[in-house]
């Protein structure tokens, strides 16, 4: 079974690292992680970059200002 995980991020540095560790610690890790940054002006991108060697990550940058649109965009980019 192929799996994708989509994360919509807006200045999520406070919880993002814990979320990514949680994904890594699952019994079955996803085949791809789609991260969509929406108007981020914190260290979220750097935090996600720390996990590049452990997960197949694709990053996108949007300026929607709307979490539903951001998440929907991420789903549209998922392969699985």
C-alpha cells in the first residue's frame, strides 16, 4: 500500500518538529510527505529540511491565507 501524508503549515515551528518525529515513528512510514507552507515567516522550512534524509519530502509555497485551500492544494500534489 502506497501512502502520502499532507501537512499544511502556517508558522508551525512550535509543533512541527514533534509532528515530523511522530510521522517517522509510525509502524509504516509514508512513501511521500507533502508539506505546503502558507505565508510562513518562521523557521518551519528549516525544520522540515532537517528530515529530508529520512522521508521523501516535497515542499510547496503558497500565499492563500486559508488552511482549507492550502491543504487541498497539498492533496492535489499527492501521488498516492
